[in-house]
């Protein structure tokens, strides 16, 4: 193996982790206010 190449580490996140991170980013970015409506269709399209 070529020592100049780094091994690629693949990590898989659970759906729960993906949803948490998505909502956390929306809250932290001010796109979503605490207690506001969450569009489940939009979230499911973005997260697959």
C-alpha cells in the first residue's frame, strides 16, 4: 500500500443521529425557533 495515501474512514450515523444533527444545525443557525413547526416532509427529503 502506498504510504502517502491515508486510509479513508467511513462512519455511518444512525437516522436518530442524523435527525438530531439536522435539527441542532437549524436551531443554532436561527432557521428554527424553539417550539416552532417542523416540516417532516422537508426533513425526510433532505435526510433520505
